[in-house]
């Protein structure tokens, strides 16, 4: 990391490096080296839309947006609350998600297939029942479809707003089609293959969505009780504000987060966090097999 003497640049460097390290986890450098330096064929070619989106720092904002959006499905949220340990190990959960995305987007075919098989095995063990008697299974293709749609919409929305390399309309459709290949391998069905299809799929789920106590608790945890040290609360807040500002209006209203301050200053906060993380990522990124 290049030293800098300007106070604003020092603050940006510290903020980006801290958030980048939190999501990457202790094994982040080793995982990045394996993903990018292991020889072999990949599912997706360099320059493809999925690589552009998933390789951008805007994914950090998109990841928080996805968690907030996913929480609105009672069955999906029950699985998270009961089995993921998001309160006891929130950064571990985010690190595992980041690892999954890294291997399936940039890793070798063998590593990508092994990663998908491992996640499918975990999903088979996650099941339960809501107090009202409804049963849930993480391997349910319909629930997997919701998780997929919420993630794809969130990652694409974040990249469209904050991404370093804007996508054309055709590339945005390409992105939706490519992430559907991964979602299908995980067991999701009836996935969209275009931006229009993604919007339609999201709208289809709205009658099933509800701001349950568990969803509100998750939002409070992510936004009011962030899993970071006091020193990182201000940097994290910029990222979280950017994520909330990107939520569909109906989702932010359901979660009670539709505030003037977030709508007004949230995009600026998301841009600041994204630029800081992008700067930190460049300092540690491998040079081989990277778009």
C-alpha cells in the first residue's frame, strides 16, 4: 500500500483497507491467490459481464442491500436467523459468500463445481418450521430463486450506481443470464435471463414478502448495531447508507428505512465507501487471470 500524506487520503485508505480485510477474512489473501493463480479453464471468460460486476468494489454495497432485501421473505429469513449465525459471526457469513462468488466467477471449473457441491450439501441440512406451522428448506428451489433474484438485483443495482466500468444494456442482460447459470447449479429454478425478467421476478415475490420481527431485527443489526469496532462505525455507516439508498422504495418503506437523510446522502456515502474499498483492493490484487 502506497503511503500518503494527505489527511483525506489517509482516512480513505484506512477505511477501505479495514472494510476490505473484514469481508476477505483471515484467509482472504490465500483464497485470492488460489482463485486467480490456479491454472485451468473457467466458467466465465475474462471481460464477461459477471466478472466485471463481481470484481468491482460496489459488491460490498450490493451485499448489504441483498441481505436487507432477502430478509423480507419470512421463510428465507427464518433459515438465516435459525442457522446462519449472522449475529455471532456476521463477517464470517459475508466472507463465505464472498468466497463462493470468487470461486464460481473467477476460479477454475473444478474449484467452482466443488464450491457449488459444498453449498448444496449445507442447504440440505438447513430446514425448520415457522411458529405458524409453515415449513422451510434452504434447498427449496423457490426459496433459492428468491435469494438469487435478490442478490442479482442488488449486485447489478450497486454496480450500475457505483461501478468503475459501466455496463451497456446488452451487458446487463448478459450479467443476469450468467448469474442464472450459477443459480441453476445451486438448485434454483425458473430464473430470469434478462434485466426485464429480473424485475418481473422481483415483482412476483412481493405478495410473499413481509417485514417480520426477524427482518426488522436483521435490519437493526446491520444498520444500527453494526458488527464493527467503534473506529469503523463511521466508514461502515457510509457503506450501509449507500445500500439502503439503493433499495426499491417499497422495500425501504417496509423496513422503515425510507428517511430523507438516507435518500439524500446515502448515494454519496456509498460512492465514498466504494472508492475507498476499490483503492484498498488494488493494493493487494493478484496480477494474473484478472480482468
